[in-house]
């Protein structure tokens, strides 16, 4: 004699209860707990590290912006398309150093930097002509900022030493003293320039 199959409801009910419990736990409780903890411990970061000017957001400390005027420091190139510095399209170009497409992309960037400051004969820092892995990097090396200092000073009618001092004042060291390179946040540097009297 074969054993009787259990009714379908006795199999389905525990599965549906477990599904509802896990949905509530992972879809409601966990996100609320993480969001609440982030808001309590790191509210500035949890809200996007926004930079405010006169109480209004002008950008995020974490995402680069496009600056093209000579009076501003220019950010690293963006790898996001069709809109530059778009968080929704964040991705690297994945072009290797021997890829002809990378060289083709770099040439017009070097030409634009040289055209904006024809008297500058210093080699162009690599981070001014190559995109970061995310395509959104808000920072650039101190060499990249120093490369642009003379152009910015001339465009604003400021002494070069004052612009260089501003770069030094906004310079950030290596993470924990060992990781990465000294750098400067381009948006913060440009806002400091605009704030000069």
C-alpha cells in the first residue's frame, strides 16, 4: 500500500509564510536598519556628501563636474557617455595602454590643454588626459592642479603664488598615510577660487 500524499496546502503554507518573512526581513527591516544607522552615524555621507553654497547644493564631493572655462581647474576626463560625469553611466573605458583607441582619445585632450595654455611646456600629467576607472573621479593629482595653475591665475588676474597656495591649502594626503597619491578635490578648489575677493 502506497503512503498518502500530504495535501498541497500543508506544503504551500510554510513556503508562503517563509517567503513573506524573508521578504519583510530583507526588503523592509534590513534596509530601514541600514539607512537609519547611516543617517545616525554618517549623515553627510549618507546623503551623498553634498557641497552646499548659500544653503543650496552645488554638487557632490564624490562626483566630478565638467569645467571648461579657463578660469577654472578642469576635472579628469569622464568615461561616461552620452553625458559626462553621469552616475548612471559610470564605467571605465577598459582601454589598455597599447590600444590605439586610447591614444586617439588622449590626443585631442592634450591638444585642448595645450591650446588653453600655449606657453606651458611642462609635460601634461597623465590624469588630465585619462579617465578614472569609474569615469567620475572628483579628484586630481597635485601635479595636474599645478599644471593648470598658471592658466587659472592668468584668467582670473591673480598672482600665481596665490593660486598655488590655494592648491596647497586644499591638498589631501595619502589615505592613512600610505594609500594613493596626494590629491585635490576639483569642485572644492574651484569653489574656493570663486570665493576669493
